[in-house]
């Protein structure tokens, strides 16, 4: 699928297919990869299989969750940095920055042309009203909390800046584990269990 506004492949959110009786969980990743864009669904292929198996291991059914990415477009080369720029580079390229979202990493800022993606995520979360959100990787952790540093933040509970009263549990992205970091899988499962425990407190 290709979204004509940006000419980048597109994969929309996956909404729950089973009714949820009680507090709701949302799972937010970074941006679609090639297989996700081909199927038009987030978290398919190897990373989706690992996510599904990990959720099942901690007692969560994916069909009961909202599954999304911060950006619904697959960036060139799967580089999420495509959506960001330093002020100097943006000036040089004649592009605008949306300063309201703060720094991504040390110096990059969100390019204004992609700010609508985060606003769309905000509106969807406001409609869905999850109690807890699992942030898979540094990009959703930044988008949802305004904080940087996934290695320091993973396994903590942070307030969501997009929706008052919602908790965010940052953890690794499944693709990170698959890139030679499967030693971190127990940590990943522990973070998912933390999210479940926060869900059960609601």
C-alpha cells in the first residue's frame, strides 16, 4: 500500500478484534518495515511473530490490544531518522521543524511535515483510552513521554504526555532483539510483565 500524500509505503494501526472487559493495553512501535507496509499491518514478519509469542507468554492476546506505530509510513531504508532533522540541516533544506515536541536524541527535532502522525496517534489513543501503553523502542518512548535513552528508561513506568492518566512502559523493539540481542529476551518479557502488572492495578 502507498499513501499518496507522502509517496511512502503505509501501514495503518491494528485495532482490537476482541472486546476487552477491563483496562486496555496499547502497543506502540516506531515505523513500518517492508513486510508491514506490504501487508498494511503493523508488526508482522519475524518481529511480529516474536511480539505475539512474547505477549502470549505474559498472558496477553494481541487481538485485545491496539497495535500502532508512531509513524504509519515506512521511511526509506527503514531509517526512522527520515522523520527528524537538526535545525541546521532543516534550514539548509528549506524544511520546517515542529519545536513543540522537543529534541529527539541530542540535537534532532521532528520535521513539521510529519507532526500530524503524532497528532493522529494522540487522537487515536484519546478515543481508545488505554490504561497502559508499551513503547517498543526509542522513538515511541520519545513520542509518548518526551524522554530519550531507551537503555536507561526501559523497565520503568512513565507518564504519557499525549494522554493524561496513562502509563507508559518502555522496552526494546522486537527487531532489536532479532539483530543479535536475543540475550535480552528475558528482560523484554520482564518489561511486558511489568506492563501487565500495571494493567491489573487499574
